[in-house]
C-alpha cells in the first residue's frame, strides 16, 4: 500500500487560524511602524496585543515598542486589537521622538 502525502490546509475552521491571524496582524503592524517612523531594518520593533486592565479602557490594546540610538525606548498604545490596527492609527513620523518613554512615567497606564 502506497503512503499518501498528508497536506494540511488552514481553512476558516482550523484550530491554528487565530494564531496565524495574530502573527499576520503583528507582522503587518511591524511593517507599518517601520515605514511610518522611517526605521532602519536593524531597529528592533515589538508589537504586542494585550488585555487592558484599566477601568474605562477598551478590553484589548496593541502596544508598539521600538528602540533607537542610545537605547531610547519608544512606545505607542492603540486601543484596539491588532487585527483592527490600520496606518491611520499611528502618529505621523515627525512625532517619533515624542514617543520616547521617560524613566518615570506620570501614571501606571502609560508604561
């Protein structure tokens, strides 16, 4: 009996689909951020979708973090799930330095 090749197709009911969709959204947002903020390919970018714990905030948020010269950490929060983030949600490139985190943020919700 000949062995049959198993081919797995990721359809809409696939149990891996949510993970794949999340990875696609994160990759898309990384590319948007790199383009919007004019970041070199060597600049590390982290995109994370997480539950929001602050009262009165939407249930999900997406945080974009990147580092530029001298370990300056930039962070931006978008109060929607990663799958819904679009280019218009990002600030203009010239606000990049305004996204640098202070060592002591003024409130718990910003850092």
